[in-house]
């Protein structure tokens, strides 16, 4: 063994010398280590399971820690993805670092997809918080030298790499003229992008199709043009799934990775109201990722007075696909000619488990379920968005001038009544709240639960406040979901409640962290609010989800299951949208 490596090993496992006045050394447990992180280092962390212990993602740093309860050591480490170090991470350069490093070592990560830098401190003979802090500080300082050795560490990729793209469409689509929008009865101007929500750097980064803003235009009863920015930052924030085997659970966006799939012209829907296309862009992160389609949307209305007459509806559809392991997720946004936004998430690709033990095959991931019905699982789309309700033509309203309400239809005093209450409806004691506050609420099937955003400033020509209702399309709801897999140390209220509303955070926050954001229960009046909404569906695999024989997941595909919700206008129009009486048409 080379002399430098033997010395390095000794440095890695010997505890640091403690100052004479420090408290006596003690046997460190994982609970002690967690107290050390919070109290001494003043760091928050996200806990996970590791080999013979636990892992800790140290929030606000690039570092992770692994605490081995069995062998009694702590490992501080960071993996720099391939390409993040300025100089090429050749074996010679890595070995050169290891020859001169004192407390740390570096090596190629599994698969050569990066370089791992780490330092290990033994706790077998006990340690004090001061010793452990001294070791962490040396690890941190030496990491700065490590970075210089490789010419510096490039910053993480940005959340976005350019301005959002713009799509405009008027209805009826056949007479839409982008140079003269006034020819259209109604229309949408939608801006979109594809943000990087994890920013790790590499193929496993999570990206989603985000609607940056959605502006609807129409004509009021006096034939005057009106417009409203309905929503901002509407996006799928998480794709969550949990299996009935009590061990498998995924946060695909936050923990697994959801890279976008390149669009394929063969996947475009058939010619309907107008031709579909794949959207091009000079931004490589956007180019060739998003589909645009125009579709018939059924009868918008039918009238039977004077004579039977009707109008067919039309919609603009933007959609894209992303992948996470065995699954593909279809993110779809529909913008209709009557002012609705329909957001859907489709789950497809391959089941995680086969229904039999199959022979090993190169490149084919065979996994047999270990318990009866263990492949039954629930999928949840978890969205976040901001109601804007801003009238840009009159400069009225905006996200900080909306009242967020929970609307329920309840039976009381021998009759049904529909009553909007300030969100979240009731407080922890079950008493009705008097002003909207941060909090959570459940969707109740028998009460037709709806979340409403009502503008305090923008009205229609009849003086009615303009509002939008969020209405779920679902077959069930979450309750008593367990903390396991990716969510073992997570507050499961994030999914066991269907609606959350918080003040809009300054930076992106993953959906599973929403209970922390809402914990203060702060008032929402005068504040921009973010709505967090999850909708689930149950997937009970069947023969149709597998290849021939009904057991091989890789040789079949799971048929697409859809979940979603609708944003429906209330008092936006002055009457039935796009409606004319036959007698008026004759005139």
C-alpha cells in the first residue's frame, strides 16, 4: 500500500483532538448528531435511510452527511456531477489530489458520472461536539482547496435559461388573425417555459412544463374588449406515488428526477379544429419539447327556445412528456374558448413490478412483487399556482387583491346550502374563520368542495366581482398515507390534505415541504398567495397493463390514467359566453 494512502486512512478515521476545557467525550448516537447539526452547525437537514444508519442532506450547503450507527462513524461528502468541475476530472488529477490531501479523499462516482469528495471521522471512541465541528470546518476548508485543484466548481444550472415562450390563439380558430386579434370572439395569450426544479446538474434534473402566465380576452356585453391574467406559475410541482406493499413510495420530481422527453411528430393528435405542431425555440431547453394542438371540445351550449341551436367549443392544448424511471408523465394544459383552464396529468409507460419471477435479461428491469396485491398503488399529481386575476387594460386587481375561499355545499336545518368561507374554512378547533389564512383543507365528495379566488378589484359590467373556481376531477382522495420510501421522514399532511394555501414563497419550494410553509398560519389579505392542490387516482394493475401472458411489465405498457382539475370562471362574462339568440342572428 502506498505510504500516502496509509497516512490518509489514518487521518480519516482518527477523531480530532479536543481542547482541554471541552466537555468529556461521549458515545455519539444519531440523535446526538442531529442535535449537533441543528445546535452547533445551525443547519437544517433532510433525513433519509442509509446503510446501517441515516443520511442527511445539509440544507444551504452542497454537502451530505452519512451517520453509520453500527460502525460508529460520520461521513461528510459531496458529489460533483460530470462537467461541474472546471478542469477535467482525470484519474491523474484525482490521484494528485489524494497525494496531498490531509483529511479528505476523492474518487470517481459510480459510472464515472462525477467526482465524489468525502471525509470520514470515527466516533467509535466517543467525541465531543467541538471535535466534530472542528472536523467539519476542516472538511469545508479543504473542499475549497479541492475546488481550486480542479480550477473551481461551476455554479449549479439556473432555474431558467431564457425568457418564456409565447403562444397566442383566438376562437373560432378558423378566423384567428394574430395581426388582428379583434376578429376573434375570445382568445388566449399563454407564456410557458421549462424550469429546472432540482438544479443538480446532469441528466437526472427534474424539469416540468410551466405556464408562466395565462391571459384570456373576450368582449363584454357592450362589445368592448376585456382581458384578464387568470393565473401565473401554474405547474406540476410533484408526481407522488405510494404502493400498497408498505415499502415503496416515490417523490419523482424532488427525489428521483424527471427529465423532459423530446417531442415526436407522430404523437401529435389528428387534424381537428386546426393543425398541431411541435413548438420550436432558439432556447435548447425549450426547443422540440412541447406539443401544440387545436381540438373540438364538444358543444359549448345548446338552446331550445326560438329554435334548437348550439355552438361547438374549441380549445388550445399545450402538452409535454417527462420520464422518471419506469414511468412517463404527460403534462397537459387546455385553454378553452369560454375561459377555462383544464390541467391534467397522465401516468403511463411500465409498471414497476412484474407479476411473476422472470429470467434475468440484459437491459430489461425485471422486479417481482413480494406481496399479494403489492403492485396496487396510488398516483397523485401535485400542482402549485398563483391566481392573478389582473386586468392589464385597466390596471386593476392582481394576486395580492384576491380573497381565497373554500366553498362547500352542506346540509343543515333541513336543507342544502352553498356557503363560501375564507380559506381554510375552519380553524383547528372546527370554528369558522373570519379571514383567509395559510392552511390546509380536505376535498369532501358529499360537499362538492371547491376552492375559489375572488377579485376584490375587478368586476364585470354588471358589477359582479370576477372569480375563478378550482374544481377537481378525481375518483378518490388521500387519507392516512404512510411515511415510507422517499417520504419516510416527511410530514405526510402534504398529501393527506388536498388543498393548501400559503403566501407565495420567494424561491421555489418542493411540494412535500408545504406543511412547513403553512405552519405559521399567517393572514393572506393583501398578500400574493400560492395554491397547492393534489389530485390522485388509484392504479390497480390488470392484464391490459402487461405484455403477453399478463405478467411481464417491460413487454407491455400501463394504459394512461388521468387526474387533474379545472379553473372555471365565475362572473367573468356578463351572460352566457358566445351566445346569441336565433332571432338576433336573423336581424
